[in-house]
C-alpha cells in the first residue's frame, strides 16, 4: 500500500514497454473503489471515456508518446472505508493516427430516446 494524507496530490505515470516508437498511450478511464475486487458497486470516477470527472485531475506533459502522466488529489469515500483502490484503463494507438481513440479525447455517450 501507498499511504497518503487526504487532499495530498498523487502523481501517476504509466509507461508502455515496447520497442515500437510509433505508439501512443492514452488514459481512458480511472476509477476508485474501497473494494479492490469490485469496481462497479461503490465507485468514484476520476476519468471515464477520456472525460475528466474529478476537478483535481490533470494530465502532465510527457516527452514520450508511450508514457502517460497525470495527477489527482487523494480522498476517502467515507470513514468506514480505510483504503481506496485505483483501477485505470489505457488505450494504445499508432502515433499520429488522428482517427484513433487516442486523439478523440472525451467521448460522451448520447442517451437513447425512450419510446412510448
């Protein structure tokens, strides 16, 4: 475990280990949960589908396209949960493929119309 104080800034970095220099790493989704085995019941979205959900989240410049750097402030769910677990999903794309998911940024899903 990594122990931090509430509101302490957490800096994270993900690196794609590949010999191909023409790849890009994109942070798609990061979700926090008090249960390391359940990221669906009690959760908190930090970023989802490339859309920032937490106001303390920020991307940082990386000199390498195969590296993603970001930060957010530490928090707790409620006093009954002593730990917070993080699960992040990344997308790997071809560098400079502007039609790929890595270059689309935030994707909002449109709601379907309910028929009468």
